């Protein structure tokens, strides 16, 4: 085996355990809570990333998964990848989110279409999408569940 492969695998496994442990302690009670976690995971990325938070029956985040890494202005997302992770994580529900590196937080027509498609798939599978969010490098966030409004009260990441 390549001498770099084993250390890379160990590093990835260590990071995954840390993310799982970190996420498992986070209860999502408000859209602001979810936006804070999503921003911590992908908010400073220079390309669009799409992340899924998997929630247990009590609303606690059990896992987080970056489903897609895209370009400066788009990220390809398919329900198959979103819900594969949700099923494997035994998620009771999910929150989806992505970043806009430009800082604009208004959803595009593609964003709204993706959200609608994911919600329909979640309804069929019994794994509801409880929010669809957009974060950026600044302090605000967009939350579909909070009336589809942009909020400007997200604190800077740690």
C-alpha cells in the first residue's frame, strides 16, 4: 500500500469521529442554531458547498455531511445523495443548507426548485426536510422555515 494512504485514512477517520462527536452535542431549537452550525461547516468556503444535517427523533444533530462541492456560483445536488446519508444515519429529519460565497443570501430559482424537490422526496421517505438554509461569509442567513426571510443576526464563527 502507498505509504501516504494509511495516514490519510487515519486522519479522515479521526476527523469524522471529531465531527460526529461535535455535532452530537448540538441540539437544533431555532433556525439560528442550524445556521450557526452550517456556517461553521461551510460558511467560509470559496465555492458553493451543500451540507445536510441529520437529526435524531429529539432534534439533536447526529451527523453532518457535505453532499456536494461546486463552483463559485452553483453546486449540483441530487436527492439520491441527500437521502442515502439520511437513511444510513437513521435520521428522523434533515436540515439542508448551502453557502453563497458571494455573500448574497436570497435563494435563486434553482435553489427553490432543489428545496421543493428535496421536500417532496423527504415526504415520500418519511424523513422530512425541516429547513433549507443559505449562509455566506457574513453574519446573515436565509431560512425557508423562518418565513423565507434573510436574517442578519448570526454571530461570526469561532
